[in-house]
């Protein structure tokens, strides 16, 4: 049987990782994160679809497309985390277990980063561990999938 598929969705400005505020987000690029996520997922018997867009509608389309197809979604919606009811609605409509990830600890940062629309649809949230958060999210999903 085919491995369960995990959709990993990255939002705006995450294509700039490595160059963007490295003191906040680290020096790894998104390509580095993708490589590590793919290799860890393979060790867990999971397949990964890894995507990034600066456009809200792309994220909505990809999340909708996971419905009935993917076993889990990992979402780092970037700044849309704090603004996008459309992404929240897409996650609710998709009915796929979601883990929210942020590289930085959003609760230690500006007030406007403390609230998350994504959290309302997520099983849980991992923030503050840098790129390792994606690995932790894969572990969490692997366990949930095994238990279901
Ligand atoms: C982020 C946190 C957001 O507040 C910010 O807008 C980002 C990245 C993170 O991964 O820490 O773009 O989601």
C-alpha cells in the first residue's frame, strides 16, 4: 500500500529563509528544510508534498486539495497566520489533521503575532524550535496516523 501523504504548506516570505532576519528565523533555507523533512518523513513511512507561496489563494487551493487525499497537513502560514480567515476556512473544509508550525516563538514577539487563525483548526502548534519544528510536526502526525 502507498505511504500516507503529508502536505507541508509554507506561506509568504518563507522563500526568503536563510537571508531573511537570520537572528529570528535561522540560516537554513527553505530548500534545506524540505530536504530534512523529506528524509525524516521517509524514515517514518510518510510521503511529503512540500509547497510555498506568497499568495493566499494558492495556500487555500493546496489545502482544499488535501481533502480526502492527504493524511495530514503541516502549515506555516507566515504572516497569514495572524490575518487569514480564508486559510482557517480551507483547513476546516479540508477535514485533514493539521499541525501548525512557526520557526520563531510567536508569543515572545510583537502582540500582533500572538493570535493565530490557523490554531483554531489545528490539532496542535509547535513554535520556537526553528526548522526542527517541521520534524517535530512530522513525528506528531506519524503518531496520530498510527493511532487512528
Ligand atoms: C512565522 C511567524 C510569523 O509571525 C511571520 O509572519 C512569519 C514566519 C514563523 O515561522 O516564525 O512569516 O510564521
